């Protein structure tokens, strides 16, 4: 397993080979970015138009030409009717995303909101200036649901009750720097905390003064991040692509545009999803009706047309 694989955004991942010989990318730290801020959720049709126009823009940057003109609303399906070399082509939009990971981050934002709302009545001074990486269950479980106030408050209280070990953590950090490496055993008792009922666990890292900013830090005095690992493989990526493409392989659709790592309806993008593009571009779909399947990486702008095998139909 190779460490330190950098993503196209603030992402940390590991790349390696499984025992089966299959390549795998394990996503670790990831920081969703809200690139659209609106008072309400983005409508489905608006999101599809964002995907379409970003694809046109990136195509223009790369080739000097737009891939089509005269964009008109389609009959759903298709989403759009466009003009390609003077002829009408019917285009549908789809997304390739890590949906369970997106759900985890959406729930984690609810937890962050709960912590912020409690900041006026709960003292978080013992973790001031720290970043907490919070995991749930065995590290792959989801955070509590937004309506589960009891579970959310247990996590909030466990953070507030964490002993003030900032000086011990600073001493440990200075010792690691002086020795030029990690000790044989980490003193986990001063670095980790646990919420009741195995709801969550967290690790505590102390950051230098002035390095933490933002609304959450201003309200609470600390920061927190979701600790959740997620594996991306050819097999899982191909299975999701097969599902998406088969849903859109219809007589009324000529061109399927699949946006990888595009924004969700709250305007967030998830940089780690861009690794899907690396595996997805090797997929070779079998289609009956689709004449073109295009992958578009929303954040990096990469564009790839998949090679289509033509399915035989029986009468």
C-alpha cells in the first residue's frame, strides 16, 4: 500500500493492491467544499444544467470548441436537446458519486450544527485549539441522524468532558519532532476519547495558535472532521457505472454525460470522488441505444469518452 496519494482537493488517500491483485484506493481524510451557497436546495433541473455547462466550458478550454450548440430543455428523458454539427442530439445527465460517503458527510454537518448551537451553554475549553477526528462505530458507520437528539447530545457531552490534555499533547508532539520519528507506542489515553454506547470515538490533535479559522471554530474554539475510510476499486466503480448506464440506455437518449464528483443539491463537492474517474475511464459498457457515453470530472475538468460495445438485439 502506497501512502500519501494526493487528491485533486484537500484529500488524503492510500493506493495499493489487494490480495486479489485488484487496485484499490482507500479514501481517508476528505473535506467537502461548498461551491454554491443558496438559501434552498438546488433543483434537479438546475443541477443538470450546471453539469452540462461545466462540461461545455471544460471542453472549450481543452479543444477550443464547444461540443454542441443550441441547448434546449428535453422531455425528461432526455434532459436536453442539443445541436451537434447541425443535427439534433438528445442528451441525458447522470452522476457518478460515492453516495454513502456523501450521506455520512451530510449527517456529520448536522452534528457540527448541533455542537455550534450548544457552544453558548457548553464549555469546550478543554479541546480549545484542537482538531477532533470523529469516527462512528467501527469507522465505517454513519453519524447519528439529524433527529436523534439524544445520540447527538451524548457526543457533544463527551467532547465537553474530555480532560484538558493539551500540554501533554504538545509535549508529545515536541518529543516526536526532536526524535525525528514516532515512538514505539503512542499514549492513546491522552489522544483519544469515547462517547457512551459506542456511538463515536475521536482522536485529538493540537494545532498552533492562529491556524484554525471559520465559523465553527469561532463559535466553539476547536475544529472537528469526519473520520471515515472508504475503498474505491475497479469492481465497485464498474458496478456503479453499469447501473447508471443501463438506466439511461433508452431509445430516446443518444448521449449520456456522466459527471464525476459534481456538486450535490446543497452545493457541496467531495474532492475524493475524483479518484473514481481514474478507474471509470477504463470501463467498456455494452449499450443498445446510447451512441456516446462521456465521463466528465467536475473538479479537474478531465473528459473521456468510453468505448462502447454494441449489444445485439433479438427480435
